[in-house]
C-alpha cells in the first residue's frame, strides 16, 4: 500500500480536529441555554455511564488495531485476516456488553427516573461494533475520516437546531448525539470494501486476546483518572456539577485534540518505522514533542486568561461558576498530549504496552484517592485539581521509563524551543489580559484577544527564529510557490 505524506496526513487531521473544535463552539451555547445545566448534566451523566460499558465493548481494539494494521498494511491477505478477526471480537463483545448494560440499568434504582435516556444512550454500545476507525488510521486514510466527520457533523448540527428548542428535549439531544457518531460508523463498513474484505474463514481471533487484554486494561485504568470524576460528581454532588465538569473538559479536550492531530498521525508511522527504519523512528521521537508543545503551551495560557469569556460563550451566565475549574484544568492541555505521545508513539510502538499499563494503574490509584478526599469537600473543583495531579503523574512516569529504561535519549520536553514557547506565551498573555480589562463585553474581548494573542505568539517566535515556526512557515511558502 502506497505510503502517504506525513504532512498531508497532519493537514487532514488538523481539518478533522478543526471540525471537532468548531462543532461544540456552534452547538454548546445553544444547547446549554436551551437545556440548562441540570438537564444537560443528565445527558452528560448518562454518557459517562454508557462510556464505561463501551470500554469493555471496544476492549482495546481502537489502539491495538492501529498498530497491527500499520504492520501488515502492505500484505493484502494478512490485512484481510487481521481486519476480520478484530471486527469479530468487537461485534461479539458489543452484543454481550449491551445485554449486561440493560440488566444493570433496570436493576439500579438511581437510573429509574431517567430510564428512557439511558436506553437511548445504549445505542452507543450496539453501534460500537461498526467502529473501525482504527483500520482507517492504520492505513493512514485520513482524507476519508475528515470528509465523513464533516458530513455527519453538519447533519447533527441541523438536527439540533430543528429538534432541540425547549428544556424537555434533553432526551432528543442524547439521541442525536448517539446517532451522529453511530451512523458514521456504519458508513465505515460500506467504504471499507475499497481496501479490505471481511472473511470469517480460517481466522483465529483468540490469538489477539492476550495482547488486547493489556490494551484494554490500560484504556480502562486511564478512564478511571479521566472520567471517574464525572460519575462521582453525579452520585455525590448533583448533575449540575457534572455539566460544569463536562463543559470544562470539553473545552480542554478541544484544545488537546489540536495537538493530537499531530501525535495520532504519527502512531501508525512510528510502528512502521520501528520495523523498517529505526533511524527515522528515533528522529520522529525527537521532533514530535516540540510540535506538540508549540501548540499546547499557548492554548493552555490562553484558556487560563480567557476562561470567563469561554464559559460565558459556551454556557451563559450559569456556567461562569465553573471559570476557576476551567483555569485549573487548562494545565492538563500541556501534560496530557505529552503523556499520550509517550504512551502511543513510544511505549506501544516499541511493544512496551505493559509498562504503560503499570504507569496508568499507579495514576488511577492516585486519582481515586484524591477524588475521594477532595470531591466531598470542594465538589467539582476538587475533581479538577485531581485531574491535574493525575496528568502530571502520568507524563512523569512515562518520561522516566522512555529516557532511563528504554534509552530514548532523543526525547526532550525541556529545550530551547519549549522555553521559547513559554516566553512567547507569556508575552501573548500580557496582551490578552490587557485587552480583556479594556473591553467589558466578554464575547468581543474574546474575539479580539484570540486574534491579537495568536498574532503576538507567532510573531515573537518568528523574531526568535524558532525552528518549528520556521519549518511551518517554510512549508506554507512552498505551497504558495506551487
């Protein structure tokens, strides 16, 4: 299979990420104001519960599949066999988990008042059997992923504005959210015939179970320190706190997804290089962290400065209560992508997923302890502080393993470039704070600050002749020349 340009893949993934950023920016203000924090929190809480079951249905295939497909993508016979085996595992587990989920929700009293919502959200589990994004990522078919995402986001956007017009429509909102994703997964199967054939003869899906178990356990324990806080807030505090936490995490997740547009694209390429060109693999490890920090550091600083503006725009006055929560969580925008890079592009690509699992278990244990202590005392703010502690712990442990145990000395998070990013971000923040203090309107000050702040950040880096900035400028010039 012809190897695609890594830069083209990054561009497509940036477009895909941009759509993921744009969609909440359009829908969140409308949905938050129509449904209110309490009803929105009900949908968020139901989604959190369902996602725990979806984890078991996926069983680690989303990451494992990318790595394995990247290894055999040049061998049609092996690719067909691998694809069929993973699809069979995913389909069987989705049906089994769906049955367990129904038994669970119909026998737990806490869910009886919103049983219709929980039944509708269960479609995520059933439709999960059609989720083969891991295959398209493995063969680096990012163009298709981007176009498909754009189509279904536009459809769901139209449906939200047509069908969601009063607070009681939160169940319909849940249905639209589920179908927007689930129907895109079904389309995956139709399009996959262009690349691979589904054939259940002479296959052995059980051969993957041992390794999949490691990938699943890693995903599961990571979810403990990334998602358990919303479940605990729903049980121990109220659904409004869940909405505040979810909205703050949505903003942070949007920011993080910008950097993963780079790191996600390099996972299949890292696996491929490790088997075929170790020199290029090590070069990739040395370059990717700078590209990640180039994006995440200014976004983190901007979110801290513009937190009141962001929460007001996305949720209205009611969500201003969560301003400090967003500022705290903004720190994870820097640490989380670096942790994901170390896990996916270093440990998994090197076949050391067990080490990553051990790091995740320790992090989850710390998260449970701090959440149990802080949430009962200071509510959603305690959950935010715990999230930051967890992410710092996760990246620190993986960094130590990569540098000291695996001897990847090429990986450096603190260097001349990263110091340049911090300096430029401070310069940007000073301008942003001045603009916000000069303009009373939160929406106008946000727009002006975002534009001027970005310009200041990039201009300072250009004046410093920072290498990532110069590389990007060089590529842009090449495109215009062509």
